[in-house]
C-alpha cells in the first residue's frame, strides 16, 4: 500500500454516508469530509440511508439518532440494521439529546464512537483519516507524549481517542491514575483494592462521557471524589497528621494500550439493566430513590447490586488480561 500522499488524499479513500434529517448539517459535513478525497453521500432519512446501503456497503456511516424529535431512536435502529447487513462498516453515532442511555445503547449495538452535538466537524475528518490510514496498512500514531495533567495534552489525547486512536485512552487513564490514587489513599484512606476499583470506575465513566467532557482533570477529580465517598461513607477514619502518602507508580510505566478495548468488551458483557444501573450511578449520579423508581428495584439493593456488577466487570477485565 502507498503511504499518505503529501496533498492529504488517501490511496484507499473511504466510502462514507452521512445520515441526518437536518439537511444543511448533513450536506455540510459531507462536503467537509470530501476535502480529503473520500466518496461521501448524504441521506436525510433512514429509508434513504437503507436504500443507499442496499446498493453498496460503506466503510463509514455517521448517523444522527433522534430524527423525529427527542423521543426518536431511528439512528440506533439504523445502527443495528447496518451491523447485521454490513458487519465491517464502522458506525459513528451523534445526538443532541444524549443522556447516557443512548451512549450505552450505541456501544452495545456496535457503534464505533458517540459524539454529542454540536460536534466539531474536524473531529469527523480526523476520524475518517485514521480509518483510511488503517485500511491502507498505515499504523496509527502512538499516543502523544507529555503530562496529561497539562490541559492541552489531555485535550489532545481526548481528541486522538475520539478520532480513532484507541491507545490514547490508555495513555489518558494511566496519566490520571496517580492523581486518582492520591485522592483515594491520601484523602480517604482507601486500601489498594478499593483504590484500584475507583480507577477502573473512573475509566468506565470516561468512556461513556468522553465526547461530552469539556475539562478532563476537574471531571476526573470530581468523579473520583464521588466514588471515594461511596466507598468510605460508613467507615471513614481521619488520617493522622504525620501520614506519609504511599509512593505512586509512574504513569508511563503502567499504561495498557489495550485498556479501552478491554473496558468496552467488559461493558458489553453486562445486561441492559446492569448497564443502566452503572449509567445512573456514575454518569448521571442520580439519587438512589430515582434509580429505584426507574429500574423497579428496592432502594436497599442498589449498593449490593452495584458491587456485584463492578465485581463482574473486574473479573471480565482480569480474564481478558490473562487470555
């Protein structure tokens, strides 16, 4: 295969379909993607998109979810239909009504990425570029080096992950890991196992909310604090004044380039109800009374159920790491 040409065009230009009932938006995004030489069509309804996909498969489909208002889920129906008809087609889902449930549903149905509207059109262009390079046999670039606590580095890694570079997520979580562990151990006195649970839970929350987060560091710290309070709420003991914080590992020595893929696979192993419970707890941070009413379970069973689900996730992650 040839390498990427200097002009920015690709030897294996992608066939792309943009689906959105907002015709100006769909046409504008299609025109933006054509700048790199891709063959791009726009469809303004699900029926038109299905007709196009029956004529020929696409490398990439970018689809809105709600095409008949906030209650509509046409994009998810189309995603499911595409994965049956053309399993190799990558599907990127976007919506202006994301509440956590649609993100999880798109992940479960095989969606490649979820973007909250309004999304930067350049992100879709970079994502298409990454897929084209992959089809041409050009390996993705390694995650950008640097301290992820620097907001600019964190934002760059966030964009790289959303643009198709799976390794960038592992670099992000590993970079934030010492900070999360510091919150767990030095502020709340959690032991090693509980601290690692919090790191994993923060990672799951990041995957679900990545395209919606504006500032990563405050989000990571806030989520870690919330999770630590849940772990320590009944048995928190103040740390002595001379407490010596444990030595934390260097992030660059501990990051796992496959962590994003393993987390996504572990999430898919859960049932719909289990994913909904995690979403309500960690993404929406809903009160227990609301969760009990929405899921039809006793309020007192939420904590134990949450622990069982997280144990199941951790077991799935460990099993993948061993295999």
